[in-house]
C-alpha cells in the first residue's frame, strides 16, 4: 500500500487527512528527510524539528493565497514535500534540482525567497500591509527561529508591526539553537519563559484539554499562559510591549494542539506571536546527539549518521589553527563570530583562548562595530564572517572601520562559489564591494600556507584588511611552522619565460587554472607568464606595468563576478598607466548563479582554462598574424 506522503500532491490533500493519518504523515516525512538528505546533504536538523509545525500550518491555512514566510528558509523542506514537490525531492541541492531554500521561481507556494536570517518579520509585515491596502482577507504567517531574534532586523520589524497592521501571525520556533548553541540575553530570556513552572504545568495539561474541548481549550490555554507570562516579568512580555499578543509556549510537536491553536489564532484580528517549543533533529538520534554537525552537512549514512572525512584540513580549519598560533604570540588578538563558530571553525580556536573568543549571535552589523570598538583600545579583532553575510554589514565596514582606519581583519570564509547552497550563499561580490572603500587592503591566498601568511600580514598591518578564501579544502599546502609577512600590494610571479607573449593572472583558487592555461598556450606556440596576484587591493602596479608593456595580452581569472572585480581593477590600472594592452577577463557573469557542483558550474559559465583559451582566440590570431607579417 502506498504511503500517505506519496498521495500528497498539494496542501489540499493534507486537509483531507484524519488526525491519525496526520501523525503517520509526520513519521513518513521524517523517514523521507533522513534517507533523502543522506544522499544529497542539506539542513537535516532544522527540518526534522518543524515537521508537525509545517503540517499543522498547511492543515489550517491555504497557500498560495495565504503566505508562509520562513526565516532563512533552510527549514522549508517539509513545506516543499507538501506543496507538490515530493517527486522531485531527491533532486534537492543537486544540479538543476530543487533549491535548498525557498525560491519564488520554484513554486507559487514559496511566497518569499531567503537564505539569510532575520528577514521574515519585515517581509511578512510588508505582505500584510500590502494585503490591508488592497482590502484582502488572506493570512500571512512568519515562522522564525529563536536565533533570528538576535538579529537587529527582527527587532526593527517588531517595532513596526502593531503600528502598521491589524493581522499578522508570527510563529517563534524555539529550539535553543541556530547553527551553534544560541547566546546572549534573548536566548536567556526565552529559556526563562520555557523553564517557568506555571508554563510547564499548562504545557502538560494542554494536550488532554484540546482532545476533550477542541477550540475552546485552545482559547483557555492561551489565556492562562498569557496570564502566566505577564506574571513572570511584570507589566508584560517582551512581545506584548511591542504590541503583539503572546501565546505559548506550546509543544511544537503536538499536532492536535498546534492545529487547534492555529485555528484560534486565525480568528484573531490583531498581530500575534505563537511560541512553539521544538526539538532540532527530532526522530534521528545522531542529529539529536550532534545538533551542531547536523544543522547542515554533506551526505551521511542514514543509519549511523557518519560522514566521510574530507581527507585533509579545510581552509576554515587552517584559518582557526593559524589564528590560534597568532593569538599565542600576541595577547591583543581576538576572534569574533556572528553565530558561526562551527562554519568558520572558530570552535577550534575557542578552547585555546576562551576569554578572547566572542560569539555575538546572528548580528553581523553589531559584530563589525563591536570589533571596531575593541580596535580603538589596542586590540586586533579577527572578524570571521562569510563573504555573503558580510554584505549585511557593509555600512559598518565603511563608516566604523575604514573611515577610522581601524585594524580590524575581515576573514571572509566562502569567498567564491558556495556550490550546493546556491545564490544566497555564494560569496561572489566582496572584491567589488570592498575595493572601492579607502584604507582597506584585500588579500586572496593561492593555498593554505599563503592564508596563514596573509593572516600574519593582517595582524601586523596598522589598518583594516580583508582576506577571502574558499569553502572546503584547497590544494593541500601545509602551513610553515612560522608565518611570513607579505609585502603589501606585491604580487608573486610564479613563472616567467622572460619574453612572454601573454601574462596570466590567476587570483586565489583560480591559480591552478592559470597554470593549466599556460600549458595549453605553450602547446600552441605561445609563451606565457603566470602571476599569483595575492592582492585584489592594492593591485601590484609595477607588475601590471611590467607585463602590460611587454606582453600582447593579459588574462585575468577570478572566482568572483566580473563587474567591479579583480579583472576590472587590472584594466583600471592599465588605463592609469596609459597602456593599451588588451585584457581577457574570466569570472562570473552579471547574474545570480544557481546552486550546483562547483566544477560543473565553472564549466557551464566559462571559468576554466579551456574557456579562457577560447575567449583569447581572436587576440591570439592577431598576435600570430603580426609575427608572420614580421617574417614575410
């Protein structure tokens, strides 16, 4: 007999199920998540935690006329399974398959795309106000994890909700984790609520009351816990002070209670927040035991949860080890992360220097300004933030760090394509958005050893600096026992035949392609020099002047968008030097790149030695014609 999940072709099918069938559906979804994500990799822990919540939302509300806005949206796999995408679920995060996040172009049920935290409340409020202006009656439901409330944007939205709409439902999905354990006053505040004895008592009674009295019980429970909340902290809950009626906390895995509570909230003509307690990784013991690891990971064994070792240290791990060594020799070195100790590998630094490690929560803007404040007092903050997440802190980078020329180091993990996570996580813009900012130096290592040298260089530099490095492993270069300081703005000439026809500048991870391109050109009779630029800013003017004056063609390769990137900087430098040599630029086009395997996407978009050779053909032909003309 077919399972229940296989019969779900749209949310309308969910509404036809009995309570017993809904419980079976939850079991089947968990099994599908565990076995499916084991093959593709993905955000397994968060999705196991919202199975009942998502089913209940689709049972009570009607998408796509009603809108669900998921904060970050990495926990939307269950939503995808219930909205006509079950047959394609095996393609999630795979090339040309389902996206790992909400994507408006993927389904009419995906009302809002996301990949960064803290956006749900603002977007949902915008939808609610638009509905009000149009005279609509549909519902807008925002589901945000407790970690999203460490993000300032969430509070900016809270400040406006009650003043701007009469109807909005906010679901606080409280599982005590973001990627790592949540930190700070907000996390502690939520913990006090859930640990309160009055709440616990009503929590235990809720299921039997709902079973006996249905919607009347939901109203009764809501009123009692609301009274308890007000008694807990005086004049009113945090949310009440913002003008939202607070209900909960309730068991986020109790399907009957969730359904009846959502029916009750659906009738409210006021903005409300439902506090649901969920368990990240529920139903999969390895995910419960290792919540940090199973937030998001690659393929794993569906029975044991074991993953394959990468076989060598990642750039993130080399970064953490190098920072630990720098901190050993310099007591002014501090490490700052915005809720990403695992992703940035700073959890490896933390045991060695616990008093010089700071996790500020999902608050990149605060992280940067916090670092600036420490720098004014003589400290050397290393701010480890993904390239894509540093975009959120652009103004503090300019206004608080660069303008004051403070020695903050931005260590930008995932600099370049981030593969399976897709366009919200690709770090393809940081050269463009940082090289226009005065005072900043921007470095890109060719390998792990050079990353260590650049970190040492940044520590010694009396001003702001940035280092971008890729996700995952690199060439495998073992860092030297002691780092070496690099000359600021000085490129490394990897090979130079002396009378080179062509100069190839391969930035960072693209240097191996530059070496391959050199070999391909030599096979066709052209001599080529290979340069490791090291610095996206400042560009080595002497190097560009040298090769620009004696070569017939320059080729730049970068794991970054072409618009405003390293190749653009080389062209600008040539223009300043009044050198008219042509430049072939290889990089990402002026579009958002989909998710997929890095090598396949590079091949598709022409970030290969073969594509560079093809793009250079017209110039090579001219060069050959000029040589023949000289000898005729």
